[in-house]
């Protein structure tokens, strides 16, 4: 068992480690973590860019990877506190995006502006405890290669989006989207699908 696994499995060790990594009443890593730990733990591909006004809240106990020639634009937030954030190569994360792990994003993906992709939900079932203090639920989000997601969209926990699919602006995706489909709306529904025989995008009735 690795050191990280031992810490995660022991509540007292976990609490001690978190206090060293995160200031009290805060949700971002301490300065020493950002300077001395993260550069050695996390992977940045050649010619990748993270803009200066991006909030990169990544911790050493989960993974963060950014592929070659990918870019994360200003005012975005990347958080791997509850799960890995993996971003492929030649991928654009547009202005003001929020990405909370566990999330895997493929190659040649385009995110427009103000998109939220979160693999995290707070529990709410116990009415005697505020949701902020209840146990979190975590489900992996997977976005395949060549996907395009329009501005102001929300991708909810547990969703898979297939290769070369398009999500229309303002959509809320609560269910899987197969490859080569166009989905729009709240909740998002598939409106077109690529026909490999006729080489056309056909409407879905």
C-alpha cells in the first residue's frame, strides 16, 4: 500500500495531511504546495498553456494532467480535490470554465465559455445537516476526443460524452451522449446523429 493510500484510509492521518495542504476554512492549496509539490506531481505537456488568471486548485493526492498544446483560458477553475482531472492534447478550455474532478477530457476537445463540468455532488438526504456538511458523492465524467461543448453548458456527474459529439450552448447534460451526436436543451436531448452510410447528420425524431 502506498503512502497516499495509507493516509487516505486513516481518518486521523488524512485530517493531519489536509491541514498541512489546505488553510483552515479555505479550499485551495497552500502556497508551498503550489510551489514545491505540484510541479513535481502533476504533468504538463509540451507547449501547453495555463493563463495567469486561472485558478488551479490542484492537490498532490490526486492527479492533474494537461496534454501537449492544450490551453486553459483566463478565469477558469480546475479542482482535483475529490478526483483526478485529466485533459488531453490540443484541447481548449475556454474562458470562465469550471472543471471539478473526477473528469477525463480527450484530445482535440473544444470548450466554449462559462461551462461547468463537475463530478461532485453534495448529499442532502439528512434534513438535520446542511448539504454543505454532508458526505459528497463522486462520479466520473468522461468526455471523448473531438467533442465540442457550447457556452454556458453544464455536464453533470457520471456523464459520458462520445467521440465527435456536439453539445449545444446552454445545455444541461444529465445522461450519456453517444458518439457522433448533437445534443441540446435542458435536460439535453439528442437532435441529430451522424449517418456513416449517407455521410450526413440526420435529425432524430
